[in-house]
C-alpha cells in the first residue's frame, strides 16, 4: 500500500476517488439536443481518469449535475488544460458562470440503462421502466446513440398497446401539465403529412366563438413546409409566455400559440431529434407523442384527424382503423375523450403551401371570400362540428350546421381578429400577401384530368423554395384532383426569396412535377365518406 | 423571374444551385468515428443554404468529397464566417490544406438510405443492399444516428443466416484483403468474454514452430482488460507496417501483431464505435465481425473458441450450438474451413488479468516454469492441436501430442523469442515483471470451496485498476474454482499505478469480490469435455 491520503480542492485529477476539478468554459458550439463536453488531450485530468473520446462524463457544480459525451480537443483556443468546455445547451443546464469550478468524473450509466437493454433484447417493459427511460431522456442523460437505440427498439410493432400507454403516461409525467380548471377543454390534431392542411386556424375561432375553451398549442414544422405555429406567426406573435397565454385564453376562450415554451412532454422534443433524421414515425411513437402533448396541455376532448391517401402517412382504411384503435385504447386509459375522424388525404388541402400562402387561404375562408378554397372550408367545418358536439347542449349531428353558421355570420372572423390582436398582430393583408419575389410556373404536359397530386413531392418543392424558414416562399396550386387541364395550363406557381432556393425547387420540379394527368377514372377512390 | 445568372468563384453562398464556397479550417476536436463540420451561425452560407444544426452537409475539394454532421458555432475563434471547420478525422479524409477553398452543400442522403429504411421496416435485405450499406459505413457517410439505427435494426434475430453471410461478404469487400500465397493459412479466434485468455500467444509459436503459416493479427481491448495486442505489446512492438509484417511472416511463419494498420474490414471498426457503448453483441454481428476480419486477413483455416459459463458471453450448450451453426453456415459459404471448439468459460484463464500479468503467465508456460498456470497451458495445447490437424500430414487426434512436444522441448519458446526479436523486443523479464506499485489484497470471508468467479466483475476490477491503458495494472488471482480456502485466505491481489485507479478498483471490490465461497457441489457443472 502506497497511496496519498491528501484531499485536494485544487484543480487537477482527483485522489482517492475524489472527482477531478476543472474550470468551466462555455464552448459556443450548438450540438442540438446532445450535451457535449470538451477536454484538452494534454489535460492531466483526462490522462489520469482514463477517459476516452465519446465516453460519458458527469459534471457537477452548485448542486447541479449533468451528463455529457466527451470530445477530446487539441486546441487550447477551444479549451485549455485545466478547463472543461461545455456545448451551449449543456452549459445552460448547469446554471453556472464561465470559470466556475466544476468536478468531472466518469459517469455512472443512466439508471434506465438496464431497462433499455431489456428492450433491445426484445423484452416487454413495465410502466416503471418507461418512467425511468423517459425521465433520463427528458433530462438529457441519453447520448444520441442511446436515444437512437431506444427509438429503433420501440419502432414498428415492438411496443404492444399497453406499453404505448405506459410510454405516453411516462412522457406526460416527465414535464409540466396545464390545468385550465374547466371540465371541457377541446382540441384538435392531425397526424400530419398533408400540405396546406391549416384547419386549426379555422376550427379554433369557430369553437371559441361558440364559447368552448380551446387553448390550441401547436408545433412548428419538423419535416413539413409549415406547421400551424409557422403559419399563425404570419398573422400574430406565437411565442408567448405561459402566463400571457393563460390571460388570452381566459379572455377569448381560445388561442393559437407555439407550445414550445410550456415544457409539455419534453422527452418528445428530444426523441424527435433522432426520429426526424431517420424519418421514423411508427404508430406507437406517434400515439405517445401526440397524446402526451395533448393531455399535458390539459385537453379533455380531442378530435383527431387521420387523412388517408396514396401519398399520405396512412395509405389504406385497414391501416387507419388499426391506428385509430391504438389511439382510442391509450386515450381511454388516460381519460381523454377522443373522437377520431378519418379524412380525405389524397392531395394537399387548400391552394397555398407555405406560411404566407396558407395564411392567405385561412383568412379568405374566415372572410367568406369567393376565392377561398372550398376543401379547406368544408374540412374545417366538419372538424369544428365534431368538436362542438362535445358540448352536452349540442345535439348529435347538429355540430356542422352550428359551425357553418358561426363562420358564415362573421363571428369566427371576429373571434380570430380578437385572438390575433391579443397575441400581437403582425398586420397581414390577405388581399395583398407578400409572396417571394422570385417565382416560376409549372404547366401541364398534355391534356386530361388531374388524377394524382403527390403530397410528399409538393411538400419537398415548397421546402426547397424556402418554406417554412422563408415565410413568403412556397407553392400556390392552381389545379386540384379531378380538374380538367389542357396542354400548357398552369398547374402551380413556386415562390422563393433566394436564387439558390429557387434553383433547388426548380430542380425538384424538373425531376417530377408531382402531378399526374390522366383520365377521370384514374382519380383515386375517395376512401372516406364524411 | 428575377434571378442572377452570374457564376461566382468568390467565397460565399452559391447562386443558381452552385455549391457555396468556404475556406477550410482544421478544428482540433476528436469526434471519434463521426465526421463533424463546424460553421459560424452568422456565416452567409449557413443562412442562405437553410442548413440546420445536425443536418448533413457534403464538402468537396480536389476531387475528394466527404459527408459530415453540421454543428453551428457562435465563436469566431473556432470557426469564423467564411470558414468551414472540420473535426480531425474528417479533415484528414479530405486530404487538403488549411485555408483551401471547399464547396459545401446540403448532402444528398447516402445511397444506402433506402436499404436502411427497408431494414428498419423489418424487411429482408439482399447482398447488394448490404454492399451499399457497408460501403457507406466504411466511407464514414453514416451519422452516429444512422449507424445506431443499422446496428439496432440488425440486432437479435433480425438477420437470418443468409443475411449474415451477405453482411460478412460486404464487410470483406469494403476493405483490403491479404494474400499470403499459400493454400494453408491457419488462425485461431475466441469470441471473447474470458479474462486472462491469452492462448493466441502460445498457439502461434507452437503452430509456427511446426512450420504452418500463422500470421496472427489481433485487436486491442474494446471492453476487456487486455486484448492479445495489448499483452503482446508488453513483450514486443505490435504496430508494424504491413510490409514489415509480411517479411516477418515470411521468415518466421508467424507473427503476433495489431491488425489495425491493414484496413481489414474497416466497417467493423465503425460499427464497434456504437456497439460498444450499447454493449450490443448479437450473434449475427459477432459472426460478421469475426469472419470478415479473418477472411480479409487471408486465413484458410480457423479454429474458433466459444467458451461457456455462467458469466461467459454464451451461457448454455444449446446457445453455443446455435452460435456454432451460424458461424459454420457463413464460413462454409465463404470458403473458410472452420473448426469450432466449445470450451470451459466458467472462470478466468490463468492467474493474471491485465497486460503485464498475462504476459508473465504466457512466458512461464513457454518456459515450462512450474509456476505456469496449468489451465492456460492445457487450453493452448488443445487449440494448437486442433490447428495442427489442419496439416494434411497430421493424423486426426495426434495434434495435441505434437503441440505438447513442441512446447515441452522448448521449440515454442525459441519461436516466440524469434518473433519477439523480429517485431522489436521490449526486454520484458517474466521472472521480475514490473507490476503497479499500488496494490491491495482481497481475502476470503469464511471457509469453503471457491464455487464461482464472475468473469465480468473481475474484468471490471482490472479495468478500474487501469488495464489495459496502464499495462502494469490488473488482478492476480491466487485461488481458482474448486480450491479450498480458509477464512482470511488470499483470493487475489489488485495492482494499480494511480491512486484514483486503485480507489475505483477498491470500491468495485467492496461492492462484490466476484468470488463465491461455497461447497464443493456448488461448483458449476463443466459443460464441456474437451
């Protein structure tokens, strides 16, 4: 035996298992949802602790503790010996100043690693396992590798319906929950995949004008050319402090805000950071993601829109019914009243794809403008009608007519204007929307009937054109399914603000217009009667 | 239409779909096997191209092209506007100088993404799919997320045996192949998990002394306290240029070198970078990893050691037989003659765990020292005997006696000394091995018979003590299965060179000694007769 007993508070490697001390340094690198720590290769601590690149370290100070993946650095301008660098998000979590002394040690594995390994081994997990996993995910204890492992191991049919319920419950518990102190709080949600589908911006004012509480928190686009929050932001501010949101909802019975400030189901945002690059969207993950957000947001009733079509997320009625049953199972066990509506997802809804173009369509519907897209109006009325029927005073089947009356009378427009004013108006003029100054047109080759419009491809074109980041970019459709076109007729117009965006969009259109021109009988069957 | 047609070779965002130009900068951050690109948030290119944190970009210069994951930076000391930073490994792949102009663009997805998505969807893949995936992996086109997705989606029984063969073939093709220009090239390999199991260092000199060609390339430890390369490095240099290796093998019929310089099955090393943190080691991945390395190294005959025991990788005979059949299926289709030997994996082999301690055991066996561990000697003779029987002139069943004769006569020692001298001797004295100066002892609580030794736990203790990075650290066992011990008898001694290492090891021993003291009949059944 020959070891020193001296404890040290100086910077340097620890003795007797004491963690090593380093000076904290903020490294201005944005590593998104992964915590990264930077340590110099010649740092005595790095040497003595036997750390390895990509190993996980635990950093503590002031009673805070975070885990991070270690990157080894050979440039003292980034981190010097005796310093511990942290990526921006990791630094923020530690709530300490630059230069503060932190301790660093090999991290113990997150407590839920055992449960993750059992899932990787194909086992069924219990509620407590999901709680442990989701807690570790939402507190950023998982590396990107571990996150991906969880997402892939729970992909497809790896989760049974009870496990999906457990996952949903765990995701709700890991974040904040809003309580509106009313028994009836209605919301609607679409599983996504249909460009231009901005029904929320019509449904909320209709339902709120009826007096129902509809505090809609929406997401920004993840892979689509616009989310409701992106489009609403054309008209009004959407990033509101939660207290301001409460006041608006209290006064106006509704809002259309971005949900990111409320810490609802925070694990969902972390999971999306790996689901998005892998384009994974399995039924179990979709159900847990949507229902955890909605329940955490305090909804008691949810109308869920599942569109079907050849280029929609769901492509057949049996698939839609399977998904519906999974949503209903989980909702029932978590005491959310759920009304699933299966809708026509064969083509984009409305004319515009992209924030400004969609805002134009929405305002024209509210203003009963003859140029308003009828499909958007009809779909919004159907969904609003179903939500109104959650009101015990509305008779089954009467919802649609009530919704139409609210829209036609201008009460929905008045309510929307109130909400816009309350959130902070951006003075958008739907009669003169500012569109991207660069544009090109795509025209029909040959005559016939529009027999197919590819949702994915049109969404891609709008994204290449710059949407949603460039609000005035996107695609403006001039022909829809079933329309007769002659050779050279205009199919759609693409708008962009930057030449490179325009060129990317043009190349995408050159590969395919996304339109199929055929015979009337080639138009795909409407799966739904609704 | 309103767009500029001017082409530009100045730095800045591209026009008309031309890729954007930036000045290359080496960022001295070691991100292991993942290429990372760093771009300043205010860089005009970042803004104009609509890149996102974690999106993948393609960087080109001089006819080279690499893909990298983008990290956004807010510190001009790391990268300034107009610069593109690359992590160390990524910079090296591009083979360009600091300051060189590179073009950067949104990356097209790797060509194998379609195949990866089909695997994620549960489909069976064809040989060409595996070729595309493995080519993309070995050229670093996959992000950590995509790599993990592939590893998890091919985990457990997700690959059928033909798919394992395809994966193995693809992994061989993606790297270099050694050709020794002889019809009989023998090798041995153990699937791992048993500490102290250094039979290769005995088998190679025995077999080479017999005149068979045995060019053994070994790995360093990944999760164990020592790999053959780590232990051999105590005696001789192991990092040899491939041409020097050829000369040694030509002269001495054998070598014991590190395989990392030869670019054999390079995808394997990339896959291990995510399998290791997840502790994934499924049968399919194990077979593809081992057989691709061995076939690429030019082996015609392989003796494969599968140890069974309660704390070994394989825990039952049926499991070992299933694994054996999978190895045999793939080997047969890839024309490798395979001889699987199922061995006793109930406890560590030999006395020492850690590079110096294991080198001491190996040299004592070669020197016929009475202190040599008999289990290591016996196991090495059995394996060498099986390899010798690949020689058409050796009669079935005679291998063991020939191996013993070579060992007992000192010819194996002489051959080992030749190989050590050829690779570059490090002048190790097995009679006076330099062990870590700090140590503590672990003693029996209560009397009885050693009825269990946990391979994992002993390996962990040796790693906490510093092995394999600290060569003189490790665990020296003084009692093995079936030995009678009295209360207070020495079970093992732990050696370390750093106080913090010693303390970590001490804490691990305090949690559990890894030994079970019970009755003679508690000693687990020997699964194998061998």
